[in-house]
C-alpha cells in the first residue's frame, strides 16, 4: 500500500466502524431477520446504547420536522384563503 493510499484506507475503516457503532441495533435486527444471527445475544447491552440514542435522536428530529411542516402548511392554507376571500 502506498503512502497516498494509507490515509484513505484508514479513513474508510474509521467510517465503517463509526457507522457500525451508530447503527448496531439496526444491523442486529437485519442479521436476525435475514440470517438468524443475533448480536445482542453475545454483545453486552451497553454496546447498543449509542445506536439506540442515535435512533431516538433521529426519531425526535423527524417528529419536530413533521410538526413544523404541518404548521407551515396550515399557515400557507390560511394565507391562501385570506387572499381568495378578500376583495380586490
């Protein structure tokens, strides 16, 4: 491996490992449903903590985003109704 390839290789390995840690719970469910292998049977519960916190955070952000979108749609509809109902 050349000196130019080594940093890229290390970066890719780090990204894969970080991604595995962040999505370990999902990866466990995938392996369980597809290959009947459960990581949660062999790994300690605390190994899944970061993954579950990440999923909880994503769920929370999605809920907030959905709520804001609903508010914007309601405001937009009310604005359109006012324009249509007001005489020119």
